[in-house]
């Protein structure tokens, strides 16, 4: 980590160790024209007015004052807007929190499918928590604290990538529990358990039906 910090200090004028665009992204997500979703902001042309990668005035400004200074300027603009528009900021944040969990996809069918998996994941998590396993606390902390910072920024499906596997995990858990409950209702699980127990007892010599004996011999097939 030392080299990029040293390099950025001398080239950009700031000891940046990872990315420098927090201010830019925060302002892009919080302004008079901002929407909660990345795709909506792109469609309405917001990027061309704020983000330097589209060229135009933002790129010229970045070249004039430098990357680090430009991002500090954007951070200050975002801070002033948030301070001056608390209700609008709260509304955007609530929408972004919703879209973090119900991820906006390119196709509505994809959005619905992922939303269904998310709901099943929540159901599985609640069932897992009721069982009293201590592991649910880890996932609770992960779901509570990881998304907090992302709620400040415009949402896209990639924002949830780092923890999306947890939704799949608990959705699968809930489906497995539901399938077991249904099978138990039809007696399938109990019959299989009884058959397994009977087989184990027979093989181990415990209680169970005697193995058939060959006629004319004092031994069973297993004793030959």
C-alpha cells in the first residue's frame, strides 16, 4: 500500500490509498435532479452534467484543478446540498435502501426473480434465527451494517454483490425446510427414517427382524 500512497501524494497532491471519487459519487447521487437508481440518472443525462468520464465541462474542470481537488469540490457540493435538503435526502436514502434489497435489473422479469429470492432469503433467515443457532447474529450484523454506506449512493445491482450470496443461502435453506415439512406431512420423511433405523438395527445385530435362514442349514445368509 505504501507505493500508491506515495505516488498519489506526489502526482495528485493527496495521499489516496484506494479510490478518490467518493465526493463525486456522493454529489452525483444527491442533487436536485438525482434519482435513487443508477439507470435513471444515466437515462436523464445527469452523468454528462457531473461526471468527468462523459467529457464536457466536468472533464475540463477536473483537468484545470486536478483529480483530488475536483473530488473535494464535489464532496463539498454534496455536503451543502444534503444540509440544505434534509427531507429530499431522507427520501432518496429510503428509496436507495429499498432498491439495495430489491435490486433494479435491466429486465422486469429479472428484478422480480431476484426480489423473490430476497424475500425467500429473509424468510429463511427468520426461521434460522428461531432455531437459536448463534450463527444468525453474524448474518444479522452483516445485513445491518454492510449496506449502510451504500444507502448514500445511487443503486445498481452491483452494490449488493459482496453479500448477495447470503440471500441465496437462506433462500435455499427455507426451500429445504419447506420441502422437509411438506414431506413430513405426507409421512415420507418418517417412513424413510423408520426404514433407515430398521436397516441399521438389522446390520448391527440390534432389534429388528431376523434375517431369513436357508433351509437345511443353521446359518443365515449373513453368516455364511
